[in-house]
C-alpha cells in the first residue's frame, strides 16, 4: 500500500474510533457526570472549547484557524517527504486526531473529552493520537534520510 493510502486509512480509522467513543460517552454519561471505571480512571462527559488541557478555552475560531494552518503545513511536509520511512504514521495520527476534534468543534458544543486520570485534564482518543503523532513526527524527522541512486526511496514503512 502506498504511503498516502496508509496515512488515509490510519486517519479514517482514528476518526471513526474517536467519534464512536465520544458518541458512546455522550449517550451513557450525563454531561458533567463522572463514572469510576478503575480506582485511577474515570469516565467523564465534558466539553472543551479550547485546545489540549483546556488551554485557550472559548477561543474556538482561533483554535480552528490554527488547526487548519497546522494541518496544511503537515500535508505540505508529507507531500514533499512521503518517501521518508514511516512518514505516513505521524501524518495519519495527526490528521485523524485533528479531524476527529474538528468534527466536534463544527458541531458547536466543543470537543467531548471523556478519559480522566488523577491530576490530569480529561482527554479523548483524538487527543491521544495527536500526542502520539507529534512524538512520531519527531522520530521521523530525527531518522537519517537514505539515498538511492537514480530512484526514490522505497516507502515500505
């Protein structure tokens, strides 16, 4: 499978998982409610109109604009670097996570967060994927680029 297809499949899977889990929480936990799953893990139903960890709360249009610019920059990077081994992984993670949260933003009620750990703000599947995507992007950027004579790199990653 080509890197673009891999990134697209990963992103689509993340969007589906994110939206399904959010719908389950919205349907089973009252807004503002909390249910203990484990002694260190609560299932909550909160809305975040800012970015990760509630920063910039209420700045929806700013968050949307910054997200769209960041996504555009990521896609430009990927277009010019799809030959980097595993470059499709951070692209899929970041696009899927951003789109998952943007769907909530466009719905007008803020992003649904539902995983709550002690001393940590609530988060969701998209947030986890965005965080993992940033780490994966750093790892991809840190790997040495291989050179091949006469043709592009194999993109088997």
